C-alpha cells in the first residue's frame, strides 16, 4: 500500500503543571485542515519548547505511522491524530519500510528521513503513563524525523511520494535495534555511520557505541593473550 498522509498536526509550546513545578512542552499537536508552509526547521503554526533536543534542521518534522494506533489503543484507549506528538500522521508506512536517507516529496516540499524518533518523558506525561517512552522504544514503534531539502507548501492531505531510496537501505527499525539492542553489532554500527544522511546527534551516539565496543574487544583480546 502506498503511504497516505491522513493528518497534518501542529501545536505551539504550552506550560503545564509537572511534579509541583511547571513544564514547557510542544508535545501537544492538533490536526489542521489548511495549507501550511514548511520551512527548513518547521511547519507554520508549530513549535518546540526545548530546542536543545527538539526541532532544528535534522528534526523539522516528526512522522508517526497510524498503523501502530490499534496497538496503542489497547494500552491507552482511543487516540486522535497527533497523539504521539507527530506533525505527520501517515498510513501504510512504518519503521520497517522507511530507510535513513530516503527522499520524499511532501506536497511542494522535498524531505529526507534523518533519524528515528527518540521518545522522551513528555510523551509519558501526555498519556499519563511514565513508562510509555520505554515501551515505545522497546516496540520499535518510534516514528522518525525528516529534514527539509526544499521548502514549500503542504496542502491538506498532501501526497507523500518516494523520490529516491537511499542505496544503503538502512531501515529506521534496523537503526533502532542497533541503538537499543543488548548485543553489540559492530558491523551494523559502521554501516550506519557510513550513511551521510544520518543526523549528527545519532552519529555521535553510534561513534560512542562503536568506541566502547572496540575497547571491550581489545580488552578481551588482551586478557586472552595473558
């Protein structure tokens, strides 16, 4: 089935009560039914609270598959589009189908898959389930981010057309498994790092994982020789 955009969602940051304090968050996204302009960093009408970890060129848009909604509704109850803080709710496209570096036309814009989405505690706050971010991570139903290669207007229910599949074919699901799996996959780390489209924050993470794994192997080899 070809991917179908079923909802475009935006929301400005808001301040909410959190553990006897206040928390500013942009996790609340609501469907819109008007054309919006997509710049290099975000859609009109959208915003992020903590720009150190959200938004920016590598995370201009968050995409989430509605194919996962039935699974989550068993845990969370009925959900509306934007329930995972996503800007783009898409049907027929999951983490297994999507590769880092894939390029799509989204309305007038041209976008590229840059990294998996790493769920933070604010998703747990949104659904009153502190364990939810870890559950999302463990299922691999994370969603992913897009960078903008060409700005343009996003119409209501825009077309989402694959223009170019990245030659390495590294799925978002594979990258998630390498990131969060309990077994080191050095070959996988190196292949992921060879993908020039991977977002810089995730590149740094895999460089650290590879360095630690190499040190462990060297230490094991030294002990074996002793």
